[in-house]
C-alpha cells in the first residue's frame, strides 16, 4: 500500500492522537516553567534574595532537560524496534503521573530539603518521558502523510506545543487571581492535578490510532538503533542539534526568562507575561499550519533559514520593547517574536526527522532534537539570568539569543532539502 492510498480516516485519527497527546505533554512540561518564578522559587527553593532563589529554581528547570536525551534514546530504541504507537502511549502516561504528583508535593516549610529533591526528581521523570514524545508524534503523522503534505500534516505536532502552552497559561491565569495566601497554599496545585484528567482523555484517543505504516512496512531492524545512528549518521545528528539549538534558546527565553525579567526586574504584574505568552501561542497556532504548507511548496530549509534570520534580527528590538514597560508594546514584542519563530519552528522537527532512514528515524531524530533542547532550552533561562546578573544589562542576553539563531541558520544550510524525498525508502 502506497502512502497516497492509505485511508484518510486513519490519517485523521493519527493526526488527532498526535496533536492531543502532545498538547497534554507540553501542558505538563511547560507548567513547571511557569511555576518556577511564580511559586517554586519561594516554596521549594527559598532564599533571602529573590533573584538567587529564581536562579536556583531555573537550575531545577534545566535538570528536566538533562533527562530528555536519555528518554530519547530509550523511546527511540523501542520506537524503532517495536513501534511508534506503544512509545507514545508510554510517554504520555509517565508524564501525566509525574505532573499530577507535583501537585501533591509538600513544600520546603513542611519537609525541608526533601521538597526540592522530590520536585526535581519528578521533573527528571517529566523530561525523560518528553524526550521521545514530540519526535514520535511527528513520525506518526509524517510517516502516514502523502509526500506533498508531510510538512503541513507534520506541522500540527509543533503547533500542539503552543496549544499546550496556551492551555497551561489559561490554567495558571485561572488561579493566579486568587488571594495570594490561598494561591501559595493550594491554588498553584490545581493546574497540576488537572493533568490527571487530561491524560486520561489523551490516552483514550491515542490508543485508537493505528501504527505507523512506514514502520510496519520496513524490513530492516537494528538490534541497537542508536549505535547505528552514530555509526552512519553522526554528521546529521550534529547538524540536527545545531538546527534546533536557536529555536530552543529563543523559545525558552521568551517563555521563562522574559517572564521572570518582567516581574522581578521591571516589577510588572504576573498577568502581563502570562497574557503576552498567550498572545504568542495564538500566533503559532494560527501561523504553524500555514508555514508547514509553505514548506511543502518551497522547501523546509528556506523557511528555517528565513525564520532564524528574522528572529535573530528582532532579538535586540524585542528587549528594547520590553524595556519600555508599556503593556501594549510588550504584547506586540511577544506577538512578533513568536511569529518569526514559527517560520522556523513549523517545519523544524519534520525536517530533522526526514534526514534519517525509517529503521533509525525515531532514534536519530529524537537524539538530535533532545540534545539541541538541552543545550538550547534547558540552559537558556539559567544562562540568560547569569548574563543579566554579571553584565548588569539585557543586551548580553539579546546577543546570546541572536548568536544561537545564527547557529541554527548555518546548520540548516548544511543539511539537505527533504520536502520531496521518499522517506519510506530503505
């Protein structure tokens, strides 16, 4: 059966299952990022200096990323050996349990040092599960999609990330308006506990999706796919890391660092960055499928290069607009930053996945993506905060963001174009 002849209802179920599951996983993973500066820096990482407490909390945030390559290796191994679908069910279940458990944790005031230890442990479990989630979801959709629509269909998974982010933003805004004492006592726990319900819905949808036909039809099975990846595709892995690096830096600077900067340095209300991120998320949801479709027509690489260049050029203007303290200008800054980022983000994961053959695609794409996530997103809030503290200026942060995007631009240019390639060929 050719890709073009596969039934549309099956493609629809796969796309919905991948989208909904990734929304929930992103909700779980990004909820921690929001709560880092709002709650965890005081309830789990107390310090007499609020900035130091935030810096320590960001270190806990980064640890979750360290576990992502490990999860990518495990999920990639079994995803290439026994199938994509089973790994996606496993990652969603593990992430949901870890997030729900966070909402039940006692704080530092109750159990002392065990509070941050348990919180960071659950964060590591989150990172482990997320390591194979996004790539696996993209593989399920792109390996089902016709060649001329892979970018468009595949873009729904990256779009699910901001949808999960928007969902997390709404959940936090719903409780952030509570009396401060109530919010710090129990209100912050509610969004974490809601994850249990979301995960049950996601599992019900994902369980009905069929297995990837590209996987079931391939004849090659490696006993150790990750070793095969590094034996034959090391250059591709390294360039995949570089291509994703800039995106992860800019995304987590926007999501985590900039929000902390607005509330701790500029003394703006917490609702301002929350609304700004919600606006940015809507930009990605609207523009993502359009950019995916454009990548089918003009190529993945031109969009990634264009998005990287526009985001790099806007990095200094972004912090200039934030520095005005004007709420409308801050919202405009986030809308433009997320819009430029979407141009590179929508085809990014599909582009990296298409670089690898079917037999090792899950392992290769997952490892490349998650190493980029660690070096980029995991360390971005920590590095940005350290630069702000040591240089006494925001421009060093802007330069860091700009340089990371230029790395993505150069790496994408060094990879082959893939929008017309046959990804089922062995």
